[in-house]
């Protein structure tokens, strides 16, 4: 009984295989692959990548050298404008202030002395000028007194200048002392801290960056690199969408606010910075994230769409012109005789998969030829499938 069942199953399998073999080999399967004309929305976009950054980022540095004594904020700390965020050891600069104040006091004393000398010289000159009239002093004494007075006046001016210089030095010393207290210049969030307590900062040649503060993380921007071939279609005010690796499947929205004219040349490839503004009220986006951006150039609603593969298809034997070009002027349907029949079309915007049909005698659901199926030639003169030549 089991042998009978096995024999029946084998026979059924062979019959099924023979049916599909003959159906395929004898041309009963469709000779063309087709795709239908669809109706829907189609958009022209420009793709680019870029990094998310805060709109305003302030680098806080130090104008004086010294050792970090205190750090009062850390990563992600919220700070207010004018808040103390770090302290540099002030001892050396405090000593400079004390020294500068001593120099001011000394210069002030020198000026007072010079003024006294000048006042005394003036009295002597006036007395001799009165006495010379009556012949009590010689004219030479008057001349000497006048010379002494003029010299005393110049000494007084010199002392005044030295006092002003000493006051200037004191002001510099006091300013440097104030600079040992690092204040936040803006209200925002600390996104970078580059120093630790005990570290020495040197501001001799350039200002070292101690902290980076993002002023408002609820407003972000993406600096994208758009290829020069696409920059002519990109303008401020266009809508944009983007994705980030941190949130797979989530699409964020933004808008183009600036197309910068300065070119970016990398290995002879020219791109331009297109700035996209993004709303980040939930603070889900972080500075530095890589964004894959799609900038919407134009969009069409509820239009007929032709598959791009149909635009590329040309019947066998026909010379292929512009292969790969999806702006072709015709597509093909299967005619009543089973052969490709050309249909002239005028097309417009493409999204990479479909192209907007502007003009043409096609309707939604029409089948367009996209390729021809490969058909094998049978080597068996009897038309029997392999393995069935001896089965009667």
C-alpha cells in the first residue's frame, strides 16, 4: 500500500513539473515584465549630509595665565550671564596690584614735591623781579630765578606723566586680577569643558578655550554640504526633512534659512554650506549628530507617475539611445499582436523611482513594459522536460 502511495505522489510531481516546463518553454508565460502607471504624489529633492550644531556657540577663554583653582560648572550645566564658572589662582596678580598701587603712591608723592618746588621757584622769581627795579638784586639773579622756575614747572609736568603712567599700570593689574574670575558671557548650557583643577593655562600667544557654551539648545541648525550641481536649485525658505542615527525611523522637519556663497573644496569636489534651522524643544537632538537631509525643491500632488524602468526600456533590436536616461520621449505597452507598442510621453520631475508624466495618452493602471523575460531554447526535440524522455 505504501509503495502505491509513493508511486502516485511521484507521478503527480512529474506531471506538475512537465506542465510548468511546457508552459514556460512553449511561450505561454508572459514575454515581458511590466509595471503599472500609478497616481499619487511626487517630489523633487536634493540630498545632503551635515552636522547638527547650536545656533549660537560661545567659546569661553582666559586672558591671563595661571593655574586653575576652582571649576564651578561641568558638562550640561545651565549657566546664567555673568555667573562665575571658574577661578584662576590670583596670588601673582594680587601681588602685581599691590606693587602697582605702591608705584602710584610714589608717583603721587613725587608730583607733590615737584609742585612745591615749582611754587617756591615762582615766589623767588617774583621777589627778584620787584627787587631788581630798585637795584637791590642784579638782573643775573632774576634770570637765574626764572630758569629755576621754568625747570620746576617741567619737573612738575614730568611727575604728572609718571603718575598717569603708574595709574595705568595699576588699572592693567586690577583688570588682570578681575580676569582670574571666569564669568559666563551668555546664558546657556555648557557643552564642553577643556580644563581641570590644577591645570595651568597659558594665554601668552593665544587665548585658550576653557569652556564651550551653547546659548539655546532649543534652536539648532544643520550645516549641510550641497553639491555644486544641486546648489542652483536650493534656496532659502525651502522645507527640509532629515533623519539621525539616534532615532531610526523618525523624520524631523526644518527649513533652509541660508545658502552660503563661500565654496568648500575637498579633493577637487566643490560643495556649499546650506544652513537648515531646526526646532528642538524636546532637546532630543544633540550637537554634533550627523543628519541625512532631504531638501524639498518642488512637489506635485495626485499626478500620474511612470516607473523609471519603463522609460529606460527599449525593445530588442532597437538601437538604445541615452540608455539610463529617464527623460525619454516614449514608453511601451503590449499591443494586441503581443509586440511592444510605443506611446509618446512628456515627462517632468523624477524622484528616482517614478517620473511625473506631464503629457501622454496613458491612464492609471496601464501596464508599461520594463524589461523582456529571458526564454530558454529547448534542446529536446520531443518537447519533453528533462528526465521525462522515457516516460510513456
